[in-house]
């Protein structure tokens, strides 16, 4: 593939570079821009500088978030990426249950806010909202009479159904 992408010729309309970057960010964790740059070079995108990666990350809406291990890594903001729940997310969940009023998702320490965000990504008519703490997510159903349906939706979204 060996594509030379001169800095001056790089446009963010270049779907193949943007797609490769998105795919890498969805599949792997990157703690710094140089790690991502090196991986893009391995894929054949030669001549990519750190500043080019920085601009690409900005254009894609990528932010740094703390992962379950407490390490800051790059993450595509959910508004620009399809929801992709991998086993790594499901592995952060200890259990999901409800008390006839609220669905409770118990996570490993530090994972609750990410899990809450994954539930909130695509609004669902059965879910009114979420509150994420350190290791617990409260999912508020729109109607407490349908809490079981809400629990099923949460389990499906998080890949534990």
C-alpha cells in the first residue's frame, strides 16, 4: 500500500486515512499520538508527522479518556463513532440487576462512567438516563413498570445478554 502523504497534500477528506485511524482507535488503545502514528506507518501511510496525527485526531473528534486501568488513552467520541461493544467492555461488568425501579450495573472500579456513556450513546425509549459513579451505574427506566425491558436493553448494549 505504501502511500506517501505529504503534509501539504493531506486533506481530511482522505477517507482511507480517516477510516484506518478510526479502525485502529476502535481496536486498540493508544496512550500517545506517536504510538498511533507508528501504527499508521505500519499500515502503509508513510510520511505522517505527529502534527498530522494531532490534526486528524481533532478532526475525528478523538479525546483522551481514562481506561479501566487508570491509563489515559485516545477514544473516538461516541457521537462520531458507531457503538461497538467488545468483550473488553463486558469484562469490566460484574453484574447487572434491578430492584423493580432502577437497573444497577456493577463494574470494576473506574469503569462506571464509560459504561454509563455506552448506555447513553444511542437514546432508547425505555431509558430515561444514567448516572455513573466509580463502580456503579444507575440506569433509570422511563417507566418503572418496564424495568425488566430496560434491564434487557442495557445487557444487550453492553454485550452481556
